[in-house]
């Protein structure tokens, strides 16, 4: 009977692990030559959802993942991870393995300029080595937030909120202010700069 078939299908969907739909998508990606970084991105998703059933993953779970990734990755990278997760669920829906896509309810981070080409690891290393020491923190923050150098130059300590883990850009190129999450690299870089400034101020006071 049709009712019984639908019930068995619903029961099966409840038992499909996220690992299964992740493997399905990676196999599809290999055959269709998708983004070469898909396996790397999927590894991050599996670290969070690998032990869960796909049908049990909620939009709130995805929001929590987004916040966690933002602590150590740039907004653009987090968006690419979420896009992969969304595509994985979309393919699983087509295959009858899940009923809904929890990523649809989650908004992406606003990116400064999606057309900007990302530097390779080698290019980043060469650029870092070529810069004088006082500019290296600017580069580290820029690479990990997507902020323009003009925005960084206008940043004050009042705009750095270590408690919430965000940077406040008071006026961007579009004329609007925005908040940018700090990942671990940005936080540690700015904390080191702050400590150095405080120490220099103390040394000058003692002279």
C-alpha cells in the first residue's frame, strides 16, 4: 500500500547518517570535477555533524556551526563551507534520503567583494616576508577578515570588542557600518599589538 511505502521511506530517512550524504556528495563532486577544496571543506563539516543523523540536523545546529567556524576562518571561507553543506542536503533530498534542507534558513556573512581573488598560501607567505614588521599585523587581520587596508587604518581600539569577538567597521565602502567576527588569528594578532602598545606606553612613562 502507498501509505505503508511512505511510512517505510520516512523511517529510512530518519536513520540516514550525515556521513552517508557527505560521502554521496563527494562522490558526485569527484565525477563532476567540482571545487578541489570540497574534501577539505567537508572534513570540517564532518567534524561537527559526522556522528549525527542527517534528518536531525536543524537550522540552529547550522547557526552554531557558522559561529564556531567564524572563530577561526574568514567570512568568505565560512560562506563556502555553508554553501557546500547546503548543496549536500539538496542532493540528499533529490536522492530521497532527507526531507528538508536546514541550511536554507541560515543567512550567509556579507562579503566585501566576492570578485576579489584569494591569495595562495605561497603568495601570502611571500607578501608577509616582504612587509616591514609594523605592517604584518595589518596583513594578518586583512587576510582573515577581508577588510580593506583603509578600513584597518581607521580602526580604533573602541572598535575592537574582544568580549563579543567582533570588529566594528563604522563606515564601509557602501556607506554602511558593519560588524565582522574575529577568528583566532585575528584575536591573537590584535591582542599582541595591544600588549606591545601598552608596554611601550609604560616604558615611556618610566623614562
